[in-house]
C-alpha cells in the first residue's frame, strides 16, 4: 500500500499512534491497556486502529483472533511527511510566512537554531553535490 498524503491526526488518533510508536506494535487490547487514563471502550480503540490502518499509517497482521498493528513510519518520518504536505499546499508567500512563524516559535533557543542551521547546511551540501 502506498504511503498516503498525511493530514494532522486527531487527539485520539495521535494518542494511539504514540502507544504504537513507543511499543512498536500492539493489539486493540494492548493499546487499550496503555491508554487506561482515557477510559475508552474496546470498540472505540478498534475503530481508531482500523481508521489509521485505512489511512495507510498502520500495517496489521492477524494473530489468532486479533490483529497486531504496527506503524508504517516512525514518528520523525511521519512528522517530516506531514510538514512537507502542509508546505506543499501553500503558495510561495504563505510558505515564507509559515517559516517566519516557525522561527518565531523557535525563538532564541540556541539548540533549535543550531539544529536548523545544521539542516540547512546539509541540504545545501546535498544540492551542491547534485549540481
């Protein structure tokens, strides 16, 4: 199944994905046990996992009477793809506004700014090699 164009996840979908990213896989029951603070019905978790599977975010494999679900992408890959999709839908001027907003969000955090500088430098090196 090809990877889909991602949209931001809802609160419950994200909570379920967090469990699966942490544990690498899980059944409906195992995900429910990890989300006990939410007091969710088994069918709610089952529906959420099925929806994430249909969106292409999860793979599943039959284990006895239950499916075991596992993420198709790790969290970092998911977030990079999500950001790319959001940026791809914006006009050039909107992208600049979004990047400016990102810098405002990063503020003066030296570690974040250094990481950003490193990513930009690496991307420029990659482009120069292709050049």
